[in-house]
């Protein structure tokens, strides 16, 4: 497959280390693009739920692919989120093409873009973090059950369904939260003179113009790689939402099961030990 050239790729809410993460699909996507810059907009590694008992090879391959971009000189900006908030202690670290930050401001063709995860707008995160963590476990469990149900539906030839989306659509408070999140982000962006505000956090891919009393701004959200399997791409002075479709990534199964360069991932990066050290240092 020929690689698509993209100026900027924005990915968020991958949640590596959880059962709901679609690492295999993300890896296929990353292999299909040739970006000039990558913005990882929070919750890439789910340190909240990290366990040495669950770290599949596909999750390791995603990290290794991102590291390969760094080695090749592609700027990779890792912006911290709430699930990887433990990394905020190390924010503003710059190592070659790798940058660990809490937020990012870029000038894109004469316009200012403001990137940050967005959990600062979540009241639950600010005042009841234990409840947010409990909800994260519940969400991951729901996604796991949903995947089993969808597997059964596929065998029966029926259309897949999303429990999470149905729950969000049924409860008005969830819809209100999303709308308030987007409007708050837009208000702050307008006040600070930004043309684009790019977030993650709410797992809701979006791209629209938001008008406030003080002006308007383009609000964008990269979605997630748990349910929606989406990313944002900037090319030719325009943004678009990329939506993963398995039909566009058909590969030979034998080729997919092999490492691209034959190297042993675990000898290059022991992610289990690394994350354990991070948790011990911060706690």
C-alpha cells in the first residue's frame, strides 16, 4: 500500500493497555501515512488501568511505530491526558524529535491552532477523580462485553452495535456534557485569539464552527481508537476526520503476523518495566 502524505496527524484516546484498544487497526493506519508531524493528544497509554498481565504485542508495535517516526526525524508531540496524567510530571521534555507537553500551539498557514487533551473541562476529573477512575474501569468492561456481543452478531450476519453510543444518546446529561465541553473549549479559544481548538477526551470525533458572543472558532476533536477509530488530518490548508474502514486495509495475514524488520520488540523496549518505574517514581 502506498503511503499518503499528510502534514499533520492528530490521534488521541488510544488507551493502550486496555481491552478496548484497537491497536491493530491503529498500527495499520500509521503504516499507511507519511506525516510531517504527529500530535498524540492525550490518553495514548492508559496508565490508570495499566497491568503487567495485559500488554499485547500489537500495543507494543504501536509504540514502536511511533518511536520509529521519532528516529526518522518526524516531530512527535505527546500531549498528556487524564489517563496518562502521571506523565505531566515530566512535561516540557524535548528529546530530538520527541516532545512531551501538556499543550501545543502551532501556526498553520497563517492561522493559530491550540491543541490540548481537554480533561480540564471535566468537573468529575477536578473534584471526584476516584469516580472518574471507577467510570474508566466500567467503560472498559462495557467495551469488552460489547466486543463479544458484536462478535456474535457478526456470526449471525447482523449489524454491529455500540452500547456506549446508545447510552450516550439515551441520557440527556451526556449530550449536554458534550455540548458544554465543546462550547467551553471554543469560548477559551476565541478569547485567546486562536483559529482552531483541537481536543480529545470525550471520544466524540467532531469538526465544526462554533460561534460565541465574542467570535467564532473551528472546534475539532480527534475522537478515539476504542470505539470510533478516528484521527484528524491536516493537508492543503484544510482539516478532515479520518475514519478507519477495514476494507481499505486488507493485508495478507502472514505478512501482518511478522515484524517489519525482524527485531524483537521486548529486547528494544520493555514497556512493562518502564511504566512500573514511572508509577513508582511519581507515587
